[in-house]
C-alpha cells in the first residue's frame, strides 16, 4: 500500500490531508503525520481525519514512499536530522517557501527526487493555486502523482524551479493582497454609510461574482471592466481615482517586491542551512 507521510502538522499539512482524503487521492489509512512535539495536535488530526500519527520520524520515513515537508523553512534541517540515511527512493514534496531543491539535496546529502511546490492558504477549502517544479530525478509518474496531489486541493501548474519566486510573489502571497483589498473596501463602505455586516456580504459576493466571471468568460478582464463602466458614470469616476493614485503601478511593485523577497529568502536560507551559519 502506497503511503504518504507529512513531517509537520500545521495548517498547510492539514489543508493537504483534508484535500487528499476528500479528493480520494489517498485513503486516511495511507496518511501518516508527524510534528516536533505537539501531541495534542496529532491527536486532533487523528480524531478528525482517521489518519495515522506518530512522533517516530524514522518509522514514518520507512513506512511512506512520499514525504511531504510541511514545517517552517527555518526548521527543515532539524526536521530531517536523523532520517537522511533512510531517505532513498522516496519522492520528497516540499511546500516550504524560499527553500530550493538544491538546499534540500544539500541537507539530505544526496540526489533524491524532489518536487518543490508553492500552494496558498486557500488549500484549506480546496481552492489553492499551486505551482510545482521537479528536480532532474523526478519521473513522469512521480510528477503526475504530485499534480493529482495538488489538484486535490485546487489547481496545479508545472513550472521551472526558477519561476517559483515569482509564483510565491503572485499566488503564494496573493490571498493576502485580496484580503487587503477587502479590508480597504470595508473601511470605505462604512465611510459611505453602509452597515459593516451588509457591506461584508456585498463585498464577498462582488468578489465571488467577479472571480467567476473571469473564470468562465472568454473576455479579457479589461473588457469585463469596460462593460461595467458607463460613460460619465460612477465606475469611470471611481477608476479615475485609482489611475490618479497609480494603483496599477502599486500592485505591480507589490508583486515585484514580494518576488524579490522570495529570492532574498532563498539565498539567505541556502547560506544558513547549507553552510551551518546561523
Ligand atoms: N501559510 C502560507 O500561506 C503558506 C505556507 N507555505 C509553507 O508551508 C510550510 C508550513 O506552514 P504552516 O503549516 O503554516 O506552518 P505551521 O507553523 O502551522 O506548522 C509547522 C509544523 O512544523 C512542525 N515542525 C517544526 N519543527 C519540526 C521538526 N523539527 N520536526 C518535525 N516537525 C516540525 C511543527 O510541529 P510542532 O507544532 O510540534 O512544533 C508544526 O506541526 C511553511 O514552510 C510555509 O513556507 C507555503 C505556501 C503558503
Ligand atoms: O509570506 C510568506 O513568506 C509566505 C510565502 C507565501 C505565503 N506566505
């Protein structure tokens, strides 16, 4: 029986476990989860999903053929400590932001099949936008397995590893940009005299509707925007302020900076984790 083992039992691991079970990619008995020390958390996951949990990482690595790295980037070295020699023909799937395939190989001290993924927190409701990249040794079959793994929690695109910083800046961090927009719309709604609860519902539905329109329509978003914008109407008046305040330029700078930060973190982690520098 093929088993998947998670090292790290936080929110990303749980989102994936939930999606894998709901999507029938793995049955509960094929999933093993471990963490550093929080037994209550393991008990909670076992009770909620019927999965196996353990604090014995060695056993997890022996039992599973796919190992998902789902701890914070700074903890990856400690998490893999003691199991390097047991990792052989496994497929390693890392969701760690800013940790390159090369860094993971350096920590493991050998060439292994590694798929690096950048999901986002909407994985919790199986709506993640994920991109993945594989090391040279990843087989077509392993890549397909990973795609189905991430398609169980949303959509999955295959990219070159050097694109993952851009993916992190765009869709990894992306939910936060949308939440920021919603925070701003909520503030504005109160200023223009709306009840905050009524405003929240209207904003959410506006976002859901607009997202679905983009998804199902063959029209470009700029065309959809034009269709909302009556000459001399309210939308034109509103958009003229966004243009005056250079909001589009600000969004482009935001995604550029987030991408750059991902590159910086990658370089920093690679130096810290591979050269033992703290
Ligand atoms: N949040 C996001 O939007 C996104 C996050 N990611 C990535 O997902 C990864 C996980 O994030 P998230 O789930 O939010 O993190 P959490 O902080 O929720 O969970 C981290 C988990 O790692 C465990 N852990 C820490 N050290 C070790 C160790 N030495 N051995 C075994 N387990 C260990 C912790 O165990 P314990 O509780 O016992 O300490 C905990 O279960 C991160 O690397 C992040 O970059 C990727 C895309 C988006
Ligand atoms: O903010 C971060 O660094 C992580 C990576 C993508 C989302 N959260």
